[in-house]
C-alpha cells in the first residue's frame, strides 16, 4: 500500500507541480508533443500576456504553433527549427517565452530589462518550431510516420534509416531554401527530395513556408530573428540596400556583443538566398538576423548539454530586440508636427502648432478653436473628457474616442481627440460638425479656413423682421454669398420656428441649387 501511494504521489509530480516550477525543461529532447503541451500550459499560467494559435498544418497534420507574448502595438518575430535537427532553437524560443512571462507576472526586471514596460510596448511573436514534421522525423525516426512513406523517406535519406542528420521537412524540401529571395539562382541544390539542400520545384510552395509568409504579413514585425544551429555565427545582411546597412549593422554589432557570435560577411552571404532572413530583409526592407547557436558538432543536433551556455549568450536577445523593434515602430508612427495657420472668418486664430496624423486629419489644440466660437470649457480628468458649452450648444468629447456627443447626439469624429506633449488636440473638423461652420483645408500649406455659420435664428424681438446674419454675434465680416438669404421675412416673424442652434441651418430655399451648405467640408484639390 505504501508503495502504491508513493507511486501515485511521484507520478504527477514529474514537473511543474510545485509553485513557481518551470514548465519548459531544457534538459529534455524538445519534441513536438512537449512543445504543444508546454505552449498550452504557459498560456493557461499567463493568460494576460500569452496567446497562441496554429498558423498552419503540415502534411502529416502537425500544427505550426505561434505564441504571442506581450500586449504592445509594435511587434517583433522569433522563430526556430526551420531545420529539423536544429530543434535546440525551439527550446531557446520557449525558454525566452517562459522566463520573460514569469518576470512580467512577478513585475521584476530581467537582466536589467524592464519587462512590463517592454512587453507593454511590443508584442513578441514566436514560432518555436517551424518544421515539426522534420523535427519529429529527426528525433524519432520512421516510427512516427505511416509505413506507406517509409521507403520514400529512406530514399531521401540516401538509403539510411538513421535520420539524425535530417534538415528538411518530411517531403524532403528544405524550408529555409524555399523563400522567394534569390531563389531562382540558388546553387548547390539537390534536384530531388533529400534530407538537405532541396529547394523545391518553386518558391513558397511548402506548407511551412506558406504559413510563415502569411503570418509575417499578418503580424507585420519590425525585426525578425530566425534561430538556427550551429557555428556561433550571425547572418545579418542579404544584399541589404545601402540605405539600411548602418541601421542593421548597429543591431548586428549589439547582437555580437551579447552572444559573441561572429558576423558572416555580406559579400559571402550575397550568393545565398532562399532563407527566411534573406526574404525578410529583401521584401520588407527591415532588419533580420540568423544566429547559428552552438559549436559545430557535425551532421546532427546539438547535444542537450549545449543549451546552458547558448541560453546564457542569448537570454537578453528577446527583450533587447523587442525594445529595438519598438523604437523602429515609434519612429514610423510618430506624429509629424508642423505649424498650421487657422483662420476664422478671415482672422487668424493663434496656434503654436498643429499636428497632422497619418490619415491627413488636421489636429488643432482644442482650446483656442473652441473659445473662438464662444464655448466655455470643462475638463474632467477622471473621464478624460472635455465638455464645451456655448451659444452653439454642447460638445462632449473624450481622449482616444472617435465617438463624441454634439447637442445630445452621438457623432463620429474624423479622428479621435488625443494628447500630444501635454496638450489636447482635436480634429479641426469637429468645429464644423458642432456649429455648421464651413471648413476649407488647403493641402499645399496646411492652412485651414473656417467660416462661421450664418445665424438664422429669429430675432427675439417680435416686431423686428427675421433678418439673418446679425453682424454682432458672431462677427461675420463678409456674409458669404452662397448662403441663401431669405428675401422676405416669414409670415409670422414672432414665432421662433427656426432652431436655436445655428449649426442646424435651414436648408436652402428651393431654386437655389448649387449653394454650399454650411458644414460642408471643401478641400480644394483633394
Ligand atoms: Zn539551419
């Protein structure tokens, strides 16, 4: 009885039972099964920052898993095991995921890196095992494959039943000679399915490669790192355009400083191609790296004992690349600020600056704009909302939200109000939506001209005819000719049938076609 109890106690305690125990165990042969189980356990343990999905299936039905770590808007991409026998790179990918996730959960630094900050800005995507069929064949041999294909696999393996040197996928195609980067000119190719070196009959035809390409475009990473083994070298340049060399060389130098891996000379590597890194550099024009971990040990996988030292060399790489990726992303997405002139009825409103965002919406500081129209402003810091009230009615908008409230109605703004260097900016078109003012944006200069709406509200004095455009409020210097002017007062001038809110201007009288209705946005040349 005592013996049975002991066995029952020991059996499930093999791993990850004690609190804080690691899920990823670098001391075991990292199989597809271990990978799948560990990904699920990590996602369950760290649901706030880890997600995973299958980006495709291999011919033999194995999932090509992608794991996302972090919540940021910028993305970077790590992958491993393009080549079957190089599966210690899968362990390396998985070790990064777990170690970074644990530091995040415990809100601690990792080797001096502020993990919460970094993963809040950048999401690191991993495909730890690009080629699970090949890895499985290399690790377990024919037994994991249907008997009907054994003969073909042995033929691809030059007649051998020992698959320890296998690099290709299980169709004998090398997944890292499949990418559409100098593929046509690739030399030293086996023209038939083979354990190594066969680039396939056309680029991007292997399932593994199709999945990687589609996923890359989906996540749009700033930097990619494709781990291989072995040799402790670093590929960083593939016919890299001159304009990008300094950017990428700087990163390569830091990579080398961390890992001690020596850089492969660009002239040597320019004869290659077909690799993920080659493709990423060529097609996306962004930095990509192929580190070859470990000391060369012949035509087989690295020994498990090699992991400890390669982890030591690479443990910061994920967080450092995430940080660099964020810098590239932020540079691309930064708001270009330039001064813009805004005229209200011909008179310039004083602005220090205005920001143009990517969509071309002109942002202006909300205060001078709204006070020019007589609004009184109230900022609610908890709600991050501004309420503006005045003769034109009421506006309520919230930072980061396109939906705003104008005179009790929900409207969608052209862009969300935002904070820039401590100042709240709104899209300038807010004012035409709120008041019916006519806006003209001059794309050449960025200047914006705002024409106040003509006041058509009836005069409160019943004895005075309903004459629009009272010069006193607001000052309309030149009553625009295109605004329909009623030629005769209404039959009952004392009845205030016109809306009090000038933004809701009477539609033009019949017969006055072609008029510009206040509130219309006129963009010359747009
Ligand atoms: Zn490789």
